[in-house]
C-alpha cells in the first residue's frame, strides 16, 4: 500500500478469535474493527487483545456479514480471511465495496482448485465449499465486481497444518469437556476430523489463495 500519514482504518470480517487480527495490529499503524457473528468469538478476541495490550488499536464487534453497521467509504482495507464464503464470493465483493474508501483495498482468502485435476472423492469439498473454482475464474469475478486485481499467491501447506489443524486437534478434548460432550460439539469435532483427513489426502488439488480474490483496488469500477 502507498504510504499514508494517518492510521489505516481496517475491517476484519469473520475475525474469529482474532489470530490474524493480532498479526495485522502488531505490524501496521492502524485501527481495526474486528467483526464476528459469534459473541463467544468476540469475547475470545477481546481477551487476546487485552493480553497483548492492543486495545487502543482493535475493537471487537458482534455483527452479521449480511447487516454490517458501517458507513460508506469508511475503511482503507477490508480483510476476510477464510470467511467471505459465508456470504458468497461475488456477493461479498459487491456488497462490501461501498464501505471502502475510493482507493481502498480488499484482502481476502478463498478456497480454489490448484489445477484441472480433481480428487476421486468430490463429496466433502463440494458440500462444504460449493463455490470452489479455478483461480483464473475467481480473478474474473473480482474484475467484474468492480476491482482491479493486484496480486495473489497460494497459502503454503504449513498454514493449513501447522498454523491451524495441529493446533485445532490439541483442543478437541478440552472443547468437548467445555461443552459437556453435547451432540453439536461432538458433531463439530467429527466434521473437523473429516476435514483434516480430507485435506491430508487431497491437498494437491485445492488450497486457499490469498489474495486471488485478493488485494483489490476498487479505483476501477465497471458498472
């Protein structure tokens, strides 16, 4: 991004407990509004932010992606790491654009096919990621939604395994105990175990791309 004399205004949509929010806040002169629909997730984010003494840079907000309480032209950057699929890739790009300043950027990750080859078992991924597509097609959607793609790269394998799956697995037992081994909790753990196994078996076929749907400059608008 170009140098700016003022703090960057950033929205982190679908922030969860704020792992990526913390990284952004620690490396940029910015003010972040971190949004998640789950009060429990925002509570976790607030605990992390207080622990890291970043309350002057980050504020948590419980809100839905479908009804964001923002003003037009409010943010320099909108981030959505692994979360835009909840609202839909194209829908999110188009609806969130109004909240960006004229030279703002969108920084998002999206699950994409990495080649023309497909796994033998397509059931899990088509059920859970119905909008999965080739990177080139995602870039076309970015352009047709009024953005200019700037760059994209495929997240390395360790981002899935070391930074997410291995950490998640260590919390399964604690999570089940905290939720009294309820059926929803057991179902969640079972689905996560299925996802981990599916990725390990088929990781050469798909991955998260950041930002294929990417850092986008909305200065060019095609409507």
